[in-house]
C-alpha cells in the first residue's frame, strides 16, 4: 500500500507518501499562499525521489478543510484530477482531525494526564475552527472525536472548554494566537509548553500530510472509502462573500 497525501489547507503546502505503519517520504513548504505554483512541483519531487509513479500508488488522500479557502480548493482539485488520471480511490479527511492526530507524532508524552485534545485553527475575524477528541489511555492514546468541527467566536470556544471541564491539550494556529485567553482555563496546556519542546520535526500547529497519510491508510485498509465526490468543508461563507454581503 502506498498513499499520496496532499495538505494545502493552511499557509503550508505539505505532501507525503506512506502507509499506516511508516512514511516513505514527506515534503513541506511555507508557500506564502502560492499553493498553485508549489503543489505540483512538490508532488513531482516527492515521487521522483522515492522512485515511483502516480500509477503505482494505491490511493490519494487530501485535506478537505476547514482552512484557507483558496488553498483547500487547490489541494482538492489537484487530488481529484490525479485520482481521475490514475484511476485511484480518493480519501478526504478534515483538517482538525489531521491536526489532532498529529500529536501522536510529536509529543505523545504530553498527553499522559490529559483527557482531551482540542485542535484549534485560526479562522480570522476573531473566529476559530475547533473540534474535540477524547484520549483513550487504555489503547495507547488513541483519539476519538467527541465534538465535530465547528466555527465560532473565541468566546464560544472558551465557553465550550469550560462546560466540558476536562484536562485539555490545545494545539493549532488558533490556540497559539489566542493562548493568552485560553491559558486562563483550568487544566489546559498548549502543545509543547509542558515539555518545553518548541522545535518539532514539522510545524505541529498546522495539519501535515504525513498524519493525513497515516489516517487515510487506516481507512483504505478497512475499506472505508467515499462513494461520492468529495467536497471542501467550509463551515462558513468565504471572506469575499461576507465582505460583499456586508457592503
């Protein structure tokens, strides 16, 4: 099994190839929103360096968002096109799930006394995207989604966390941006703060294609593939549409 993962939901472009046990190769680039110019060369470089063609892959996985609207569309369109060309299954996953499961790759030791992982992405306009995942310590720290992705004001997130009243690890661009407000919540820590780790192998506060591949490989192995065309997860209207309606 070899799965190509494509993640362009953030300012970073990342691609990876691997299966549910290991990542053969990965590549990331701080694209400065140049997703269109960066993505195809990144995929070509990755496949060339591990010596396989697109036709030797088992499936293609892509991040559906929520995230940057333009980046999401670039990634989904590219993944869909490659899927059609090579006649490969297409697997879509949400960015908050990918972000949450990334903690297993970078700082699992920080979850020893935590009950939930809360991925938070900056949605701008004083809003954030977030979901919640329960940590099953009896199965080695496996995560189970207990709050589906949503968007709201930062105050709504804080209220949600206070209502749940559980020991939490937060991560993501939204957690970093609003940590001064979030840190007031009892039993809450920002990923990396407990261990003093700042320099991860990749940016742990952004979704990454390596985690996307690992999650998609599990779905592929279990035969849980989408039977209809995948679509981006927006959660709210694009900024341009909001601005137009405001005018």
